[in-house]
C-alpha cells in the first residue's frame, strides 16, 4: 500500500432492468490512503432491506501492512468505533479486514482505520482519537492568532 487506491461500488437489486434510469440503486466511492479507507455516498436510493454489507475489505500488494494489529470502522452517526479484525496473508501479500460480528455495514460505515500499535496513531482508540484540553493551561494565555 505504498500509495493510494480508489474505486466505486454499485449495488442494485440484481433483477430489475430500470434501476439506473429510476435511480433505485446505491453507489459508493472509496479512497484508501494513510491507513484509512474512506467512503462517500454517491447515490443511495436502494431499499435498504435489499442492500447487504461487505464480508471483508481486502487490500492487495500490502506487504508493508503485514504488522497491522488493529482496525476499526467509524460509523456515520456516532463516535463509537466498531472493532474489526485485520489478518495479513504472507502467501498472497494481502491484508483482509473483517467484522468478527458479521458484515461491515455499508449504510453505517464512514471510515475504516487500521495500523500497527506503537507505530501508528490508533484512531480506533477513543483515548487517542480526539483532542483533549489540558485544564492546567488557562485558555486566556493561549495564542489564538
């Protein structure tokens, strides 16, 4: 993963012929870089009861990610991450990220973060994910320019 990757995912019901013209489909754009997979919704008119989740995210040519030991999904509507399981396969040089509780919910997914403890900022840990205010420094003494 020495650079970045991007792609799109298109979902429809699999049998109706007019879904593209009627707009009854889901379309997402994904970008991978900096040990984060980001998702943007391009179109989301598919009945959610028809839409499934991702079984896994597989990153190919990922030898530089072989030490990955944490991963999580940040949801759209909350700050509580869902813990995911990263598994590196040296034979195929792929990193596979899965939800041990089932699929990765595309409707709820905002970002997937991953990395190596001790080397990468763990955006999955609430203690390191947000800025903290140091109460010992009076706000009035900070230079806000």
